[in-house]
C-alpha cells in the first residue's frame, strides 16, 4: 500500500514539473505526503490492535512480579501494654519493732516456706522466757503436790484450785512470750529465691517496713488493662501473642482471666495470660505488649495493604489477564474488610483463580501488556 502511494506521488511530481509554478506545487505535495503518512500509521496500529498483535511502533511491555491468590486465616488483634507479674512476688516485713540482729540469707539464695531469713534482737524476750520457765517449774511442783493431797481428800479445795490457776497462768504467759519470740523472726511465706535484702545489721525496723523480697519464678503471668469497648470480644480462652520489646521475642499464650468489673476511673478491665515458668528470661515488672485476638476468620483472601490502590471511593488491585495469548493487566475492584499490621481481609473481588500483581503495579493501566 505504501508503494502505491509513493508511485502516485512521483507521477504527481512529474506532472507538476510541466506547470509554471514548480515550487508551489512541490510544497503542496509534501503536505499531502505528511498527511498520508499519519493516516497510514494510524490505520496500521488500529488493524494490529484488532488482531490482538503488536503494532509496528513496538508498544511498551512492563515487567511485573505476581503471586497466586491463596486462602489463609485472618486475625485482627488489639494491642495493649502490660507487664510481667508473679503470683508469688512478696516483700516481707517485720511484725514487731526491733533492731536487726541476724541476717541469714543473701540475694539469689533459694529459700523454702517457713525458713528464717532474719532475726531481730530478742535478748530481753529470751531472758524473760528463762525467768518464766523457772517460776513455772516451781509452780508446777506446788500444783502437783496439792493435786496429790486433794486426790487423797487432804487439804482444802481452794488450795488445790489456787495452785492450778498459778500454773496455768504461767503457762499462758510463757506461750505468749514464745509467740513474741516468733514475731522477732522474719520468715519466708513461700518457696522461692531471695531477690532483694533491704535491711542491714543494727538497723531499727518498724512493723510494715520492707525487709526482704522473695520471688517464686515458677508462677509468672502477664497482666494488662483493656478498654471496656472490647469487653464483649475479649474473653477467657482467647489466643494472645505476647511481645517482649526488651527481649525482641514473641510467645503465644491464652487469656486465663478477664475481670468482671470495669474500673470506674480508667474505664478498663484487667486480663491475664500465663507464661512459661521454665524460661528464665522473664522478670517481674518487665514490659510486655499483649496482642489479643478479637476477630478471626478462616479461609480468607488476605493481601498486603500496599497492593491496594484507590480511585474515588473505590478500591482496586491489578491482576493478570489474557488477550489472544498475551499477558495483560486487568483492574479488579475489591471490597476490604478488617485490616491489621499492613494486611487486609478481602471480602469480594478476588478468588483463588486470580493471580495478583505484587510489584510494578504503579505503572500499570487497564489492558497494558506485561511480562513476569
């Protein structure tokens, strides 16, 4: 077709040479040639596109990365900050006023329930007990003699009762002194490890003052407060991911307790999750982030949020299409559900038959040729 056009142009040029105004005729033919070339190019491109082939102008083919759609479980989490606590993390104080006389443990020592950790000065109590023991011994002998006589109907009943009363009175006083003696001893109420010794020899100690802290690391938990908005969603048994920023570590656990009462001041309720007691990395009061599952759906289409583009109020992604054997980009409108941590649940618009374009999608338009 090009040859016919060129031949006709040549004949026109020869014919024009016989005319008087050759220059004017030459300009006219050149203009006609440019118009014809543009029309030829346009027709060739239209014919090529109708046949599904490439044009003589070699259209751009865009390189992309793709990934088949797969189903997975989508989970949405509530992120709240909490801390590690111990069910048995106790600061033990003295039960009576006195001066610290003996300290039997150091930090890091393992102790058992009832073990004496420290002792206050109890010299006066010891002397009083010894004195009372002596008096009780004498009073007991008098009582036994009066009892023997009374059993033989000798003597008066008043003498017998008086001796019995004196003996029992001294026994009660001695028992009271022994109890006071026990109060001077600081004992561990649990099995555990001494975490801190806050007293020194010779220090005056008052009741209620912190003395020694004992921790049982076999019973640790993470505790956090969650806004009352989620009270209907967060329940005992929910899966929870516990992240420790200082350890850069995540562990999976379950909610073992949810408070039934909303805190009137903070409008929150408490939740607790158990920790593996055998892991020695955990420490009481360590910061932890609880990621509590409040929504979960099985067999969902889930894609990264950055794959999704917007046009007005609609959301769309690009998927791989086919046109006469060529791979092309197709725009697919989608409906988004929940999203978490940069990933979105797709409610409609994508299926297992689709292959989504994961890289290079910003340069795409509907129907453009692609390769991957």
